[in-house]
């Protein structure tokens, strides 16, 4: 991959809610030597973002008007693209194509699992050939799950020399609201791909060659959704777990020597008791089913926030949090690892931090020619401990211990 590039980072979607938080984090925390730009098709909107950033710092940020330069040319002069333009299934395929062809690293904040599958089918082989690292779902959507699974599997491998049999995780997001873009993505992916996958929950969809060992669960658990796990407590069905499981299982498929041939991962939502678990399971399934109907989606669209808007950041900082826990066990059953990922503050803010810090890792790798030849459509854990340590420095708690 060409090392000399005019720009270190180009941020797409800076006029949106999450995109501006990315721009703000870059402005506040990245070194002034970083060469970066915000890009968009509306000169008025992108200039307005630039003025907001100047109120934070007088350091120069370049503006790229996409009506004056095509995606291939933009990608060819950039080390890393951060993309927050959703719905991704509508707008972002050409961006990944341009990055894959031109050897430009890429991260985004998508939660659209079926779109990721489409991108893998279309562009993974190109990214492998060019050595570029394309990493979707780098944000709060899947990064915590993937990093905890990777940390657990790595610790088990170091202690036993073998793989991991199973990791069971719980993830709880305390959010005060959704952005207009997030809800639009939920609706758009159903309209493009249908609802069959969301109802079947096949978490191996991103890794068709993965030999997955299914955990045996009781008939009552399958019907009512609850499960009790020592160290995690009472668990129930999670709306976001199929997507998170898919990302973790892709990590396992891409690195079978670490995770082992019989690796399995499952994720749930914590519940206070069995009755709450059953109720959440029923309501989640009802909501999933209702999303299959166009009329219900139209109602949600009418209720959704305006594009570019989202929860009040001050209120979100006080009320929101995200906590993920995981329990991993070695293939021989002798080693157990517990891990935790925790953030206090806005969920969208930490999504922005994740995207920017991941891009920071890739900028460094690009300049040092590190990891060249190991490209493809990858997962957040591919960034390893360097990513973990960067997240710790910006306030994310990531910890694990052998039990």
C-alpha cells in the first residue's frame, strides 16, 4: 500500500450527529500535526461544521467538497476514512469500494449486519489483494463485545496453549434516546434485506465457513428466552445480540488458531429476575416481528428525530452508560476468564471515540507500514492491544481476570 498520502484522515458524515462528535474528538484530542479533512456534498453544511470546530480550536481543518472530487481520488490521497454516513446500506457501498481499490484503510459506525455481509461478498477479496483494512461496526454497536471476546481468547490461549470453548456475554446500554440516523438505519436495512434474518438469528452469517458449536439450552430457555449464568446472573434476549455475535464469530473465523475449532459465542441482555427476563424476551420478539410490516416502519419514521439530531449531550452524559461483561472458558474447562467493558457518559460520544481512536491506530500503522499484506474486511479486535490501550486513555474501562 502506498505510504505517502496527502491526508491522514478524512471524515465523512461530519454534518450528522455522530459524525460531528467524531470531528469534535479529533479537534480536541488529536495532535496538531494530524492532517485531516471533513468531506461532504453540501458546501453550506460542511462550512457550518468547520465554523463550529473553529470555536473549539483554531487549528486548520481541510474541507473537501465531494461534488468537486470523486471517491476514488479522495481515497487515493487519504490514509484512513472514517465514515458515519447512514443508512449505510443506501449510501456507503461506493465508499468501501473506493477504499478497497485504492488501499485506503476504513472504519465506520454501522450496525447493519446484512449490509456488512454484502460488502464482504463484494469487496473482501479486493481488500485482501490491496492489503487494506476495512473495519465496519467499530463503534458501540460491536466493539465492546468483540474486544472482550478477543481478550478472553488471548488470555486462555496464553495459559493453556489451546482454544476457547465458549464465551457468554451480557451487554446493557442505558440510553436516553436515539439519533435520527440510527433509527433510519434500523428501518432502511429491513426495507432492503427483509426481516427473515432478524427473526432466524443466524449469527454465523458473516462467517459462512465457520464451524460453530451450538450451546445446548433447555426447551424452556428457547421458548421463554431466559438463562442464568454464574458471574453474569439472569440473562434474556437482546435486540442487538445477533449483530454483535456475528462480528465476534467473524473474528473467530479469521483467526481460528487463537479461538479454536469449537469456539462459540452468545450474548444476552441482563435482567433483574426471571419474570423480567421473560417479559423482555416477549417484547423484543414482538418488536422484531412488527418491524417486518411497512406500516409499523412508517409510524417509526414519523416519530423519529430529524436527521442530524439526537439526545441532548449534557443529559446523556449524566444519565447514559454502557456495560458489557463476558465469561470465557477454555476447551479443557480448566481456565475461566471474566472481563468487563464499561463507559459512563453518552453512548454516541463513545461511539465517536471508538471510531477516531481506531482510525488513529490505522494512521500509525500506515505510516510505519505495519500489518501490510494482512488486509480484508476485518473486525475491531484486529486492532489488538494498541486499540485497547488508546480506549483506556480516553476513559473506557476495559479489564479482565482469570477466575
